[in-house]
């Protein structure tokens, strides 16, 4: 049960943005892409989502190549949150979130109100519901988009449904620290519901605290891949970010603390 | 934080502003009746039913007035619907059916027929259809050309379509200019009036096939509600939500061209309806395509019937081109929209 990219390269006008990358996201796993700007994290995520077609290699969902799955079918098992969304006409927040309900073929529409209610409460966007999307701040827009993504993957019985994957490109970029924590906790509970998560993130402390697996990228390649404690080492990070990085095990918090 | 019960959405289809739709429908029926009754020959509609109408009134009603109001309604609805679809597809509030080359393509076809038609020996029974057929051929030709160029140059990106559209319109303008230059005085007068649009040529024989095309195209376009709503989040997001984006774009452009081309072929070029009515619909009903598609069709039909009524009654027995009326109403309204948008 996995979403997998095997030996993927992507180049545009002769420049390689991603070289020979292998990433596997299994059901229930929280995987993060970290690395300096321009390392190829977002491109790797776009290749994983099917938005970009790889120049070489193949992305597969449960062993089936992404290219041979229709967009409609794909939308039932994977949801993608882009960095930011620009909506031209005035849509209400409620309308935007409801667009996530693509599972009409699988799930009775009578369950939509309950599902909406649940994601709206979980993401704390109750009070934004009747506002227009364009009147929200960047952070509020991200929370609304996140709620839409959760609705897309919502199922009445998460034990017995097809595998689901959630891909997010810097979903916490505009969030304040409380909402950042909320979002990562929600991702953790999503993983407990068997959803495989792939997230591009910059905050290494949160990466160390929440991720099951870290993919460290630099200059279009994967430098290291594995559990946070193995990958996020002072030597490796200092080399990749070209600046002195200190990694300590904080006894009181019982977690890694990374700072410069 | 508990959710207040009244806010809980009850269904995927939101509570449509039903009252407004009923109002718009009633308004459309009222305007259609006014359009049928008024004009150079006044026809009190109850008289037709009670048999008190004169023979002249009956003939005018059946053979002139009815096809005209009928055609005006469907052309207005198609232009407005195509405008809404293209604005949604391009995610641009300034998109208009003229942008994808339909109108200029139709104009090239129709004007070529006006200027060169006499030198072709066309059988008499085909005569009423030659202009519409030439216009439709032109509309489809230019749209296909635009489509294949845009596809070839820029993988069908929206910016490429806009730029290729500008080039296509310029090429069409050159051909039209050339035809104008070689035309004689009578032809020149005919083509100038064609370019200004009119429902004066409406007859059942040509209106019915055109309306059939418009209805089929409109049904297809109204079926695109979800795809259009998803596209508002961006093309990538629409794909993530299950839309086959290249296919949806191609089909929507071609069906919009069919809807507009079928109308323009009979009536000539009518400006501003496709641009302004979608804004009016959004203003009255909201932005979701669940309401704007049907809403703009209703408003477009109503406005076009009214514009035609004004065009043929403002200086009886003369008739002014309907495009003068739509432009006179549309342009100030458009300015008001710009002012309103920049106030925010």
C-alpha cells in the first residue's frame, strides 16, 4: 500500500530539477521533504501528485502507473494542497471547502453535512464560513484549503476504504505557531486513520518532532532518507545548508532541538 | 467552538436563491410577451386567442414577430452563457466570446458571402441558408485554427490562447477590410449592417436549426458546473479534484464557439452581452457556477429581447441595429462595474 516514485528525473530546458529520486509513502506514514531553497522539494511533490510528468522514471499508486489512472479516479485516493491559491471571483469559504467533496460516487451525500461539520471544527474555520475566500488573510486561506483537502479524503469508515494519500507543499508557510501545531497534529491523526502523508516543510524542529521519515534533499538529489534522528544530524545539515547547525537532544522535552 | 445549526450545510446543492430565479423567469416571460405584442404593428395578445385579431396581425405575429423574439431570446442566452463559461475557464472577468475568434470568424464567412456570393451560382432554395452556413463555417474554422495554434505553441495555456486570439482577430480584420475594399456600394451597406447585428432577418426556416445547435451547446455547457467551479481554484487544483483539464478546456471552448457561432451566423455581431451579463448574474446570484450559468442564460435572453424591442420601436417605422442598443446599455454598465471593483 504505497505511493511511490522510482528513479525519477525531471528536467526543463536541459536543467535537471530532480535527479534520480526514489521516495515511498506508505499508508499511515508521515513523510517530510526538507532541504534548502531550490533543492527540488516542490518539484518532487508535483511529480508525486501527477501535476508534472517525469522526464524519466515512473510514479505509481498501489503499483499502477499514475499516467494510466484517470484524474477522477486519482482524486478519490489522493489530495494535494498547493502553496497558495488565487481565486478570481468571490466564492464563500463554505463553497471552497465543499469543493473537496469529490467522493459522491463512493459515499452517500447524506454524510456530507456531518463530514463538513467535522473538518470545519477540526480546522477551526467555523467563524470564517460565511466570509468570502478573497477577504481572508494568507494564513486563514491556508487553513480553509487544508479543510478542503481533509474533506476530500474524508470517509465514513477509514478502516475499510481504499488507501488515501495527502500531499502538502509548505502548508504551514503563513500559519501562526498555534495553527502550525494544530495542522501538524491533524496530519498525525490523519496518518493514524491510515492516510499516507507527504509534506514539504522548512521547520526542522517540527520535522524532527512529527515525521516518521525525513527525506533530505539538496541540489535536485536526495542526500539522505530515514527516521529524523538518523537524517537530521549536525554534520549533514551543516553541509546541506552551508551554515553551522547545532543538533541537541533536549532531555526535558525528550526531543531533538535544532538551531543555528 | 460549536457550529451553529443554521450554518450546517444540508446538501451538496446549496439552497439556490430560488426566489431570484423565479423572479428572473417571470421577468423573461413578461419581456417576451411585451416583445411579441409591441412593434410597428401593435398586437394585443388576448385578441389572438379570442379570434378578434386581424389577418395582418396574425401573419405578423406568426411569421415575423415570433421567430424574431424566439431567436433574440436564444441568441442572448447563448452569448451570455458562453461569456460566463469563458470567463470561468480563463479565470478572467474580461473574457468574452469575441476573444476566441468566433465572432470575427463568423464575420469573415458572412462578409465573404455578401461580397462574393453573387458570383457563385447558388440554387434558390439554398439562398436563405448561404449566409448562416458561411458564417458558421468561418466561426468554426477560426476557432479550430486558434485551438490548434494554442495547442501547438503553448500546450494550450490560457495566455497563449489570448495572444493567438488577438492575432486571429487581426488576420480576420485584414480579410474583412480587403472584402470591404472590393465590395460595391450596395454590398458595403449590407455588410456594414450585418456587422452591427440585427434580428430583422429572423425566419423560422433558419432560426430553428440555429436554435437547435444553441440548445445542444447550452445543455453541454450547463453540465460543466462542477468542472468550472473546480477550475476557479486553478488548473492544477482542478486536476487534483478529478477534472481532466485539457479535455474540459477543449470541449468548453468548442461548444462555446458552437453556441455563439450559430447565433452570430444569423444575427451578425452583437457586442457586450457576453461580457456584461455574466457580471450581472454574479452580482445578483453569487459566483458559483451552480447559479451563474442558468442565471446568465435567463438574464441574457431577457436583455436581448428587450434590446431588440428597443431597436425596432425607438424610431418606428425605421429600425436601428440591435448592437447599438446593447453597446449603449453595456458600455456604461461596464464602466460602473470597473468603478465598483476599484472602490473595494
